C-alpha cells in the first residue's frame, strides 16, 4: 500500500501546511484529557514511600493484637526518607527522618490534620479517622492504607 507520505517532500509539505495554518480552538475534551494526563507527572513522587512494615501483618503479633487493644505500628521507607507511625486509640504519634516541615494526614475527603515536625522529627496528631488515609510531607507521600 502506497501513501502520499512515502515521499519526504510530500510529508514536509503537509507538515509545513499544518504549522502555517491558523489553529482552531482546541476541543474541551482534549483540554480535559491533557489536564488529566498532566496530573500523572508526579505519581512517582506521590507514591514515594511504600509500607515496609505493618504490625497488623506481623504473624508473631497477630494473636496478641486480637486479644488486647494494642497500637498499630507502621513503617514507610524509601531511599533517604523514613516515616514511622504508631496509631492507637489515643491518637497518632510518629517520626519523620530526616526531620523537617510538617506532616499531613490525608483522607479521600481532603486534608484531615496537619502538624509540625520537631527538630527530632517527631510529631503527634489527634485520633485517626477510620478508612483509607495517607501521610503527606515535604518531598513525599505514603501510599494509601486502611485504618
């Protein structure tokens, strides 16, 4: 099958015509698709930290966790950044290493609570909401997990 574009001259002429023709308004669905694609540009940064430890999944703690109301331990780890969190009925305590800035607890409805991180990287939050949450801080974010 032969196309008109099999010739470099024809292809260059078509390209020249396309670039010199005044553009029409971009259809709204193209603009929305472009905006949606653009939001994915930082997906790797947003999923920087993955859960490297969750006490709920620790078989050795399973029986104890079922028999008493113990705190849940979570560790999120990535190259150069670590977030340790303890979730209990009293609230959330944690440590961000390296320390700095603030930590925000995010729910599907938006930011739930933002607290400062001290010079040791520690922070304290109120009672955790039930359901999917993630932690966001300067330079990163954990993946979603269920409380």
